């Protein structure tokens, strides 16, 4: 959903593989937002290429 809204882009990097990039719009939406260490969401790339969140 965030890709459809233009908040993030998913692409490939020659050295890193699959990468997720926050767009300028996404940066403006999250600017100044505080997330405590225990509330962070870890993104995990599955072997089949899909991204899932670990809460």
C-alpha cells in the first residue's frame, strides 16, 4: 500500500540486492515522528523476495 501511495520505492541495488527507499513525500510524512526502540518494526526479506514485518 505504501508503494501505491508514493511513500516508498522498492528496487534492486548491484551490491545490496533488494532495497526499500523512502520517497520525498514519505520523508515529509515521517519527519519529526519519534519511535521508541521497543516499538520499531523490523522488515525481513523472505527468500522468495517478499517483504514481511516482524513486530
